[in-house]
C-alpha cells in the first residue's frame, strides 16, 4: 500500500476497529493458537470479548510457522477490513540457536559478531512467523544486584551505544526487502537500568543532566540506526511512570528526537499507573497513556474498555487515536503484511535455518569470545593427556542458556561435560554434581572428592540458576551460593590445580572464588554451544580475548560501582590526602575486584611508547593517538586496545576516564603492531549545566591500555 491507501483504510475504520489496533494480547487469546485452551476466565477478567479479539492489532509470544500462519489466516477471515496481525516476541539473544546473554556479548567487544548473532536470531524468528523482536535492551546499568544487567551490554555509555547500533542492524537490516529480518524494538525508555537498591520495577531518580549524559545516548543510537519501535520502561522518572510520562515520550522521544515509529508499553504497564498512584482507575490510566503517546497497550485492557468513552467525554481527541493507528498500519505496511500477511513464515524454511550447523558454529564462536579469563596461575590451557575431574552443579546442566531464551531447548544444549568429551576419552573425564545450586549433601560432596582424588586437575562448574537473574531476578547477596563455595573449598583442599568456571548473569562478589581457585573463567550464560565453547577455551583451541564490560565489585557494599566515576573534593588517592577524612570505606577498598575492560589471555601483550600527533588540538583538526603493542609470548592472540579520555577541568565535573574508542589487534608470537586512534573535538563534548552539548577548551588527558586501570597517558590541550 502507499500512504494514501493507508489513510483511506484508516478512514474506513470504525472507532472500535481503531481501538482494536492499539491492543496486544498473548497468543492463547487467538483462534488458531496451539495452546488456546480455556481463556474464558482471562477474557472476563480483562472484560475482553471475542469481537474485541477480532479487532486486535498484535499478538505477543506466538512462534512457529504453523501456529502464526493459522492465527493470521483465521484473523484475516474474521477481521472486517482484513487488517493483518503483527506478531511480536522477546527474541533477546537467539531464537532457537541461543547465543550468550547480551552482557556476555558485550564482553566480546566484537560488534560484527554481535550483529551476526542478531541477524541469525532474526532469520530463525522470521521463518517462524515473528515480525517484531523486543530487543535490544540498551538500559545502561551500573547495578549488579539488578537481575536484568544480563540483558544489556555493560556500564559504559559509548560501548552500549555501539552495541545498540550493531544489534539493530542485525535484527532489522533492510526490513522492507528482506523477509529474514524483523523490526527492532529498543527498550526500556528510559533509565530502567538505574532502580534504587537494584530492585526491579523500583524508583529511578536522577537529574536531567545525568539522564542525558549517560542514560539516553544508547536509545538514541538505536533509533538513529532505524529501530522501528520503542518500549516504555516500568520505572518512574521525574516522578512520572514512563508509560504516562508525556514530557519524556512526546517531548524528548517524539518532538526532540523526531521518532515517528510505534511506542508500546511493557507487559501490563498501562494498568500499573494505578498502583503507581498517578491514575485512580483504568479509565484514567488509559487517558494518561494515550496522552503520553503510547500506541500499543500490552496485555491489559484499559484502552479497549475506556478509550471510546474518553473520546465521547472529550477527554481525548480521536485524532490521537488516529495518529497511533496510522503508525501501527505504517509498520505493518513496511513489513509487507497487507500483500503478504504470512511474510517469511515457512515450515520448510524452519527446517533449513533453525539450529543449522552454520548458526550453531556462530553461537560457539561468540560464546568462546565472550568468556573472560579472570585469573590464571599457570593452570590453563589444560593438557589433553591428563585426567580431569569435572564437578559442580553446572557440570552436566543444560541451564546455561540464561534468561530470555524461551525458544531454546535443553535437548539442543551442549553441556560442559559434553564439550569436554570432544577433547578427552571416557576414562579421562570423571564427572560429579558435587552439590545442587543452593543445597548439598554429604553424599554429593563425598562423590566429588572421590572423583577429584583420581584426577590431575579439577574443574569446578558453579554459579547462579538462570532464575536467579533476569527480570525480577534481583539479589542483595551477589556471591556464589554458600554450598557451592563449600564445594570449591573442599576441592582446593585436595592440593591439586583447581579451575573455577562461573555461569551467571551478573557481576558477582568473587573474592572467595578467586582465593580458592588457581584459574577462574567467567563463562556467563553462554548459550546453546556453551559447553563446546568452554572446552575450546580451556584446552587452548581458543585463546581468551574477552574483557569485562561491567566492573566486578570487591563487595556488594560498593555498588553501584563503575569505572567512569566522578572525583570528590576529598579523593582517597590525592597526593595530599588525609588518612581518615577522605571518600573511602573503612573496611573494604574503593576499587573493584576487577575493573571495566579487564580480561586475561594465554598471550602476553606489552604496551610500548604512546605518542600524540600534536600537543594542541583544534575544533577543526583531530589528534592521532598511537601506541605500539607487542605479543611477547609464544601464543598468537587477540588484544582489545582501549582508549580513554579525561577532561581535567570542566564546567561541570567530568569522569576520571571515559571510553572513547577501542580496536582489536591479532598478533603472532613476537609480533608488534602500531595501533592508531583518531580523537576529534566532537568526542570531547558533554552536557553542561544548562544542558548544552559542547566541549571546553583546556587541558585533557588521553589514556591507552589493556583495561581501564592499566593504562599509559599523555596530556594535550583543546584550543578555543
């Protein structure tokens, strides 16, 4: 259809039909769904009729070509104007081929592989009938207690923005001409990653300066890349829940940024304006959400039950509804659904693409590149000739896909034990569960000790059950569960080399793990090929190259903790610092256990001379930053060289360091490379107190190194 035809279609619609387009219901509500079952109760609770369902505009959670085609077919027959449904799902880090969780993908620092993972997820989802994915989540978070840190790529604004662009390109690409792409919905707008106390859905309170400086850029980056949709956040911001926040949604998102795509609420968020205390009932909730510009209400019925009434009472203009409906129709048209309502859904293509060898290999590669080597005292890589005891609750567990992997299955998942079997004979591998995630028995401990006593090296696979992170998976105690630490200590007491492998969705307090292991690998939730990828890394087939994108805290008492913090008037490390009256803890260090950007390799990289092309920079000419990096080991490897900048004197306080660039360099043993960065005036801009985005003339320091702590530096001046 062209734009005129869409407008004509809108003019033909009754108000009831228009309101129907604003509703999103879960799959079981629809005829043709494989799990429709008995939905009378939910329909009655929501005051939704079969006629309402016939007018509904979008479906949540349907998947599989057979099911989506059936639902669409019945709907097209029953909808008066033949307006097709939009099928939306949470395709976060894979559809059936599951990739590492996004926090792990961030640790790869590999934008191309991130884009490829999203493209594969999109292809598998598209042939299964999905049109929209609720991804990427780009919420900046510095809070490891928050369960959803696993769904974002870390604590840094610049890096999050780069990954946001990569994910949108991968998911969405040439949406109009490529049926293997899906529309991308960036979430959660805005600042969802900064809840008080790290507790999901909780209050967010920050200045507009902080919001614009650190939290908004990644959303904007995703939209600049063309993301078709935005999802509202659950939290309040400036005292208003996002779903009813007109200054945020119509002000910043629509007017300032010019976003003309579809805005959708998160699950139930419109109705939640009532417990938030800004709406007295569902009618007022509908009014506030519509006025804020929320086009689609997900899984509550405030719109369908009250929008017509609000228009009749002149509390809402019908033009607001028309604008929302037109945006939805435009997206459906962009997807080609009016001409091809089933789009890319194909059972034949499902058999070809889903879990294909190519897709599994990509998952394996990204998983290995996402695992961070935190400690290695001449223990790794392992020797294939040795006998290994593999113990711990994750030794044979398929629970390594992580949250938001509902399309993945246990039967397709390669466990750690199965991965080890690629490198060891049966008599070389001794496996014991050792304990459960949070409980254990003497019999389990004894079995693990017995197996470990027969081995030359012990690999302990420990961590969090996937339910312990993700949405609503917030934890105040971010240590490995006590029973697993006890198992690790028992293994260490045997006097043999111990390798601890961690499966988790957040940065943890790892002090006890580090103390009782000779080598530590942060594997995160690595996905379908996780066991294979881990074995590849532990046996040296893959050289570790991942680096942390969230700081690992020394203690939960430090959080939120992040590398790009601001100085205080009494910094602890100042040359003239007093012993007591400085910004410090009395019982723990200020610094994290492991800083942002940290990660070891089997190679050793040395940084040589760092040079600047000039000591003065103008607004018209960039500065070239150069450093020599040498692989001084006998193992070829990849290093991620990181560049940071500090504005030494700003109009407002500036971070001690800010990531401004990174480059990957692969070096053979003994090889050196000259790594160059271009640094321009635009990279030195920030939001001032009056919210103007500009740079300041004056002195700056540029840092280059292997992580945010281990750096070399030079100073330069920006001339006015």
